[in-house]
């Protein structure tokens, strides 16, 4: 997970992590835990929602969610 890249994408679209958390139906603390690797990874449905929300390419999705 490349948390810095996800944070940059959120900011680039003029949103906050709170905006994304609300869109995904998560609490802000739950989203922050997922972004920072302190809890379970993002579910497939959440990744798809983020991809669609920010119009991410498959490459961007890989770079954000599947980076080592």
C-alpha cells in the first residue's frame, strides 16, 4: 500500500480523507487505519469505489494498493 500516493490523489481532487471515508461508508478513524496499515486492507469493493471516484487507471490502482 502506497499511502502517500493515495493521500496525494485525494488532495489532488480537492477532497479530504473525511470526504472519502463518508463516500465509502467508513469512519474517518477506520479509513486512516486502512491507509496507514494499522487495520485490515481495503476490500475489493472499496478499491473499486476509489478507482471510480477518482477516475484512476489500472496502473494507478496497482501503484496505490498493491505496492510493496
